[in-house]
């Protein structure tokens, strides 16, 4: 990555959560490799689907199973080993759409389809680098937009505030390892995300810093120093990742990794959340949320389920 960056050679990268199986592709290799990618800087023309032709069912893990993992995380929090941990699990889903159809029809700023293995339709950017400025966009805090006074509740909930503040501090620290003059540019703004079921509210923050003029020759060093993404791991990061592995008991793989594109001048990347993976003949949707000392098990379990969605805008005329 450093070598290609120094040469101003465009490339696409896909990095798993553990950063053990990173992949690199030249743009002209994507089609033959069965990889499709869309980013905000690229044009998007998602198709619509008639409601009668869209089927989506989910079979989440039991509350009993989730609560066991949740309690183990709380024990770690009370020991002082972690104070924010992103706990995730796979949910088996059934849909009449193929991975290609989900990719084509999803409305999300960051989309990736990797062969017939997985598809991502992420609302969360990882880092964007433009004109020597690096920007991070941690997203923490989710609520059903249909609830009465939902925006006010989300913005003033003590648990959501504490969780978001922790992630902002973590990402600010991560950026400070690779950049100077790091600052919070836009704090806790609300994004609205339309799903096939409902509209969700999510809070994000924009953090920026200044990179040296020769950053293109250090792209790999910059990215790998910041991995895994703070919003989908926790704080303190290294110890929290160890607890995640014990509490979740499954291999995240490329879920919660990052992917992106360097065009020769600028870099755009995303966190791989909102993730559907094909395993044999079954589809699994991996999702989760941040756990703090303020967390309530039933609410966190419900958030895990609510995040199992496809951001498709239905055409109800059919």
C-alpha cells in the first residue's frame, strides 16, 4: 500500500477485523475478481423493488444466549478491563434477493460485494483523506425514528452520551497517532437511515487532523496503525479486543473490518458494518452495539435485532 501510494497508483483494499487477511486489488481487476464497490465519490443509482417482491425474515440468537455474553462483558467492565465494548452476533436471515440484488438496491454511502461471499451496505465511514486532511466519522447511538420525541431522547440519553463520548476520545487518540492538529469538527450530529422496516436515527461525529505532505507513501502505515476501528471494538482497544473474542465466541472475519479506495490522490474508506455473509446455503447478518456500564441487556439485544435490515426503498405501487 505504501509503495502504490508513493507511485500515485490507484487501488482497492479490503481488510478483515483481525487484520490477518488483507486484500489488495487494482481497479481493473475488480470485475474479473467478482468484486463490486460504490463510495460517495462514485455515482449511485440504486434500483427500487416492489413490496410484493421483497421478502426478509430474521432468526436472531436467543435472549438467553445473548444475556450470557452481555453479563461476561459487564463483569469485565466492573473489573476495569474495558469501559466500552462492541458486542456482536450473527443472525440467520432468509430473503428472496441475491447478494448482487442487495448490493444494487441498497441505499448506503458505502457498498461492497465480494464475490458470492458477502455484501456490505455501510453507513459509517472509517477515514477519508483529502488535501492532506484526514477525517474520521465514528458512529455510536441508534434509535427508532418513529418513537415520540426520538431525536431529543437519543441526544440526551446518558448511556448514548457516554458511549459516544468514549468513542470520540478513542478516535481522536487514534488520529493523533498519525496526524497533527487533531480536532472535533462536528460533534454528535444525527444521521437518518431508511431501512426496509423503519427509519433509524444514528449519531456521528466528524474528527479531523493534518497529515504530512508525503502521506501517500505511508497509506498502509496510517491505516494499520488505526485498526481495528474504534467504533466496532472499544476502549481500551487491545484489551477490549481480547474480551470480544472470548465473549462472542465466533470469528468475525471481514465483518467490522474496513474497505476503501485510493484514487491516486485521495482515499475514501468505510467500516464494514451492515454485513450479510453467505455460509453454504445460508445467509447470516452480523450486527451488534456498544456495551457500557449504563447498558441494559434487553435494550442492547433489541438494538442488535433492529440493526438487521436492508436499506432498500420500496416501491409500494406494485
